[in-house]
């Protein structure tokens, strides 16, 4: 089911952003700290395919994406939106 990002929220960590969705993505908190952990989850695996993504949290109607310090959000945000809208 595709998701629409209805809001992006900053977090206290400048290398993490919360993407609020139009519908629930996960009933339980589900965290992935590397691509290997995410390989069996289609959305998380696709997010890890984005260069610079370092971890992913799925919970309720949001996804929190963490990135490397050296990758600007401008390189990640459009790709996260693409992944979520095609999932």
C-alpha cells in the first residue's frame, strides 16, 4: 500500500527526521540499524538502498530515518518520499 507523507518533523537529533504518513505503517515499533536487518522488510530495505541512510524506525503512522552526518537531507528526503509513495 502506498503511503503519502503528510508532514516532516525535525527531531532533537539533526541527523534524524520523522516522516508522518497518511496511514499506519506498523503497529509495533520496528527498528532496523543496518541494511542486513532490513532485508526482509520491503519498505525498510528500500529506505536502506538510499545512500546515507543509517537506521530506520517504523511505528504507527510515521517513519523516522537517520542519516550519516556527511549526507545532506536534500539528497535523502526526495528519495524517502519516493520509496514511501511507491510502497
